[in-house]
C-alpha cells in the first residue's frame, strides 16, 4: 500500500506584545509558543518552510524573520533525534535585489549561529544544520 509522503509546512508565526519598555510598536516573536507549535507539527511533517507562505512572512522585518529562523534552529537542536527535520527558508521580497540581500542575511545569520567563517560557512551550515535551501518568491 503506497504511503502518503510527509508534507513540508510553513509553521504559523506566533506573536506577543513587546515589553512596555520597548520603543517598538512591532510585536515580538513568541519563541516559546513557536517551540510548542514546532513540537506539535514535527510528528507529522517531512520538513519545515521557515518564513514561508503563511502571508505574514511578507510583513515580518528581517530581524523578526531571523528570530523565527533562530527559534526553529534552537528547537531542532534541542532534541536532534526527534525534531531535526529538513528546513527550507523563504526569501520573500518584492524585487530581485531585496531577495538577494535577504539570502545573504540569512546565510550570515546561520554562519554566526554555527560559528562558521567565510571560508567554511557553506560546509558548516550544510553539515550541522537542517538547512536544505531557499524558496525565492
């Protein structure tokens, strides 16, 4: 009997109000709620599309997008055997140069996360992370 392939899903981004001391009017990413959401989804999925097509990916600032990505990486590394799933990242922007800049910022963020330098960043990111590629829209 054929099996249905596991789907890749863009998780919902969870928000919380910024602290009263914050001068920002933008909501914070609720990383604790994100982890609960990732935990629930991970048993059913083949992979994650981070900052994908749930529509809010288009409205998140780069800082918020990186927070979502970091929370996904932190979650997956918390229990690799259970949670480590392939991950593709949405490079969402309205023009070509912004898409390229977005990809560069994601690569720099992952290089920093994995303590990689310019000479070995690609090797380190692919060896240690769940990163599988970008979706450019």
